[in-house]
C-alpha cells in the first residue's frame, strides 16, 4: 500500500504548495491524480519519489518511509516524469542495460524484458541509436520500458500520455492494467480526464494544493462524467 499521510510542502515559509493531504492507494489500484496546472500534482509526485522535500507528514510504501528509509523506499518504485530526461551520449540499449545494472536484473531476464517491451512500444529498431537522436515521444517510450523492466511494486507516472502517439498510449494503458491485475500500484497524474475515467478505479481531485474529492471513481463522479465533476468543483 502507498500511503500519503498529512503531507504538506512549503517552498516559501507560510505558503503551502500542498496543504495537508492524505491518500491511501491499495495494491491493484489504478489511481488517477487530477487537477489544473499548478494545483500540486507534480509537487506531490516529486515528494513521493524523493525529489522534493516534505515540510510535514510522511509518505510510505508498506510502512517504509521515504523520509526514514529513502533507499529502501525507492527500490520499490518506478518514476516516469513528465519530461523524459535520459543520458544523451549513450544508445537506447545502453541506457536500458544501465538501469538493469542498477536494479540487479539478471541478463536473461533483462534480455527478455527488453525484447518484449521494445516491441510493444515500437522502439526495437531504435535501440542501437544514440538517445540524442530520439524525439520526445521516443524518449518517453524508453523510460517507460526501463520502468516496466525492473517490475517494481509501485509505478508513479506524471502525465505519462502527454507525448505518446496513439499506438503507444494504447499499449501503455494495456500494460498498466496488466500490472494492476498482478497487484501492483499505478499512481498517475493526467490532464486527460476521459482517460482517467476509463482507466482508473479510484481518483483524487486536487485544487490549489488541497484534495477536494477522492474515492472510487464511480462514487466520485456519481453518474456524471469526470470532466463534469471536475468542472463543477473548479
């Protein structure tokens, strides 16, 4: 379980970018985190993965705190940021092997994973090219492959569909569903409310740093669309 407990973050003393939010994401959940630009989505996600500090509260996976045991916590997650930054002086396959070495993925296992996911995300023919030649969407595919390869307990994705072509977006949704069926946690932010409504079993809406509604998707939207619910709250 991923728990966000009374989490707040202040960039400037006395001014909270995120204000005392609490969420529980269970194993097998596909959890949508939705809100307008500047609402606190990316700020929260960066605290979950250990990039941002935490002013108060805590974030835990299976009772392991990002504050007290950051390395043990981070071994349980994969983070896909909204801007796919990768080393530019190496090839795609070198990048995937580098990530595999970090997570101690055995060679036979990593080779099978590379074969499977590079074909699924239509990047196989590009793996021997330098990542500096990759488009934004190709870099996004590469970090998605790296994330799925090491099979973490929790996937944290920040606007994962923003730069993907329709085929890759379809594949990503399929793989997210598969991982949830295996008992993994999928936690992602998105502006595409139609995608969140169809894909997620749970959702939280954040406005100006505060959670205004959360729960089962069916309960939150209550026979309306997520877009209608969101616009009413905004």
